[in-house]
C-alpha cells in the first residue's frame, strides 16, 4: 500500500509538495478532512500531538484505508 503522498504523485496532480518522503521535513503537511488512514511515526518538530489530534498529518506518513479527502496546509498556516 502506498502513502497518500505517493498516491497524489502517481495521479500527477502535483497538489502535495514532495520533500524528504520520510516524515522529517514537513513540507507535505495536510489535514485529513474525511476518511480513515493508518498513521506511521511523524516528526514532532513538524506535527505536534495537538496537530495530529486535529487531523494534521504528513502525507508521506499516512496510508488510506479507503477513500480519503485531504487539504494541503499552507505555509502561512504552518508558520502561525
């Protein structure tokens, strides 16, 4: 099974930025709006426990368990 980031990349939509692919850089931060995902370990430097509880995750570290809807988190939101 592929991560949401890989799925987005394979669709060729270019909506989610690609960085390190391992959860360390934080550029692929998204909010899960709908659907269920399996989560792998993410850098707390980029995703706090509060972020994760609010549905903010790294697309490279989540794996869909069916249809999933995500929203890209903007750089301005990340800086806030």
